[in-house]
C-alpha cells in the first residue's frame, strides 16, 4: 500500500538533506517501510512509501571513472581533477570524492602529483603458509624492512597465549612487509624465548620466519585467526606510507604445533587498498 501524498512529500524533504547511504532501487526508486510514529506520524506502521531516489553526483562520476580505469593499463594516469570536473560538468570537490573512493579501494594510487591505475591487490591465502609463500604464489617479490627484533618481558595475557609462565622473556619481531618494493603490511610476531632463543643469533630478518621455525624442527599444525577492520596509529601509518584514515585489515593469529603447544602470537596490519584475503572452503 502506498502512503498518502503528504507522507511521500515529507519523506522527500527529509531525504533531500540526508547523507545516508544511497541504495539503488529498481528503475531508480527507493521503497521503504514506515515504522510506527515515523515521518511525523503521517504513514501508518506497516505501510510502504515510494520515493524517487537519484544517485548522488559523485556516485555517477565514480561510475564513469570506473569505466575509464578499466580501459587503462597499470601505471597510466587519469586526467587531473580540473579536467575531470569539466568533462563531467561537476565541481572539483565532487570529482575528489569519487577519486577518493577508488583510492581507498585500491583501484587508483597517488604517485607524486599524478593519480594512476594501481597494480592488482596482493591476494593472500588464509592458511598456515608464510607471507613469503603467498606472495611468490602470485608472482610478487616479497621483501621486509626490520623495525624491531628484541626481547621483552611478557605480560600475563601474552605469556598465557604463548603457554609460558607470567613474566617470561618474549622475543618480539616487527617488520614492514613488502611486495615488489611496495609497503603492504606491518607484522609483529611474539615467540617464547625459552623455545626459540637461538633464532636471535641465527635468524635473518629479511627471510621467512616460518622457514626458520621449521628448520628448528617445529611443524605448524593449526592456528586460531581473527580478522577485523581498523585504522592505523600515526606510527603505523608512517611505517606503511599512508594516512591514519586508510582502512586496514587487522589479523590476530596464534599458531600451534601438533601437540597443541603455542608457537607464535602474531598481530598483522595490512593496507586495505593493497591486500585482500581469500579462503578455500570445503564441505
């Protein structure tokens, strides 16, 4: 049932000033169900109201930019904001908003004063393989920049996660992860010094930690992993050469050996515009 014209007009006035998400309905229409007491009480509970829904200007510009980007090769530049504003007959701020969407999604990137088409995201498998193995599988050259490699006194929570007494010595390895020389992530790994202390003298931080752990005769059998979104701290943003407004993928992992003994606790922060994760599911 369609509500009275007064209810429709009221909703149109409310939508005009709204900054809520635009949902593209069939034939450009937006259908919403009225709640009791909504729209000034004009529409009864359970009734449907139909209003016109035009996409924002920036969204139309974004759609055109997506078509443009699809026709360009990696590294090719899109026209400057001023030229795009003239081409689409919109304000530069509208173009800037559309470009920002594609920058955050990783379709575009800034190189100096130019905005160019990005390389495809690095797709990392959700598995017990190392970052090195995942990058090489996709034809990328992995690399690392050492930030920290030292011992610390583990707090109760960390020691419990590693299965060691509270106050024990914990090795902390922090590295920036690279693919083809581009900074993608920041990884902090925590290991029990009592189990892996020899790595302090033998491990090369530029190489795979998983390979070094396996060389110690330790096999990865299972892991608990949690993924969520986060924003970087100023320090993290600086290490990843981005801003504190860049959406990140935050991974927390605890790996175990075949006996269920903890091997590592890991906190990894990945740039959302440069990395994606993929899982293979079986019935």
